[in-house]
């Protein structure tokens, strides 16, 4: 049987982002107060990994929920990143984009997606956030699985004075109608350090509003001071510190070594 959240877990507020077969991403396990309930959830995720249902599981939780972190480390999850989440509520009236008129953008059609993915790869180089182990093509395919049909209208190339600047992928969070997120926002390396991140982010917020979002949630690594400044510049408020733990589908020999380690440790 494939992995799914139980009704009680959904009611508690646990969220599942489904990018199978590439990944499963869970948020909010700290809302499950009972340690045994959390362990049961982790056991089911282990089954999904060992049965080749999914290649990777990531779990994001409150940074200060130490019991949860201890349980994850006990289950051989490794700490991937520590992040700060930001929040911005959009005004009820139609949002007027404040981004500089020097910025232009275009929605990327599937027939030209290869060029967009090449830009994505360039934008990811030198990022202060934790890098993904997956290729850009895998990340794109996983995004399609996670966000559904809206991926077709969510990829935008952005230009400054008609020269390539970067990209944004604004989406409505799956299983919500109003929560706006930027699946990815990136600036080309040669355009960094010029104050262009703030207007690029403003453009992303405007595109989210056009999609029907009434509020925005974004996050960045705790070490990424430039992105944190961009959030502040655009009146986003810090609301939450989180840690993300990751566990990958073990290779057969790795799994057997793990069992040996457990068997002979004292």
C-alpha cells in the first residue's frame, strides 16, 4: 500500500507535499503530540523508502521541537538546513506592482522549457541556501508532480533592461486556495550584488496575487542574509524557524551495513 497521511494526522495539521517518485515532503509533525504517533509515521515512511516507492523523504519541523529532531536522528535522518519562514498578507484591493519598469518577464511555454532549466541551473550556482542533490531536470519533474497542472502557468523568465536577470516560479500551495509560495526564485550570478533581488521578489509577489493568493509564505536559509534583507525590504515578517531533515532510499549494501552497526553497537 502506498504511503498516505492518516485522517488524524491531517486533522492535526501535518502537511504532505507529494513529488513521488522523487520525494515526499512533510511539514508540521510537531503537531502530533504523542511520541508513539510520530514514530509510527516515521515507520510508514521507512516502508515507502525501502519499497522503492520514493527516493527521498524530507521532514520540516519547528527548530525548537527537540524531541522531534531526536526521533529523526534516531531514524537516520540527517539535518539538511535551518531556515526562517516569512509571511506577508496581501491587501484586499488589487495589488499594484511596485517593481521597477526596467523589469520585464515572460511565461515560459513547455516547448522552450530546456532554456528555462538552463537558466535555473545557472541561478542555483553559488546560492547561500542548501543545494539540492537532484539535477535541475529531476527538480522540475518533481515540481510538476507536486503542484499539478498549475506548473504550466508558473514558470517565468525575468529580464532587466531586456537582459536576462533570473527566474521566478510562483505557485498556489497544493491543497490550499489562497497560500502563495515561490517554488523557486533565482538571480543569475552576474546580476547579484546590484540590488535587483528586491524588485525581482516584488514581481514574484505580484504574480502570486494575480494567481489569487491572499497571503505569501517564503523561507530562506538562516545564513542567507541577503535574502532575509529582501524579505524585510518587501514588508515580509519573520514568523517561524524550522529545520529540515532528509533521508534517502538506502542502497542495498548501505542498508545492510546499517543493520550490522545496530546489531554490534553497545
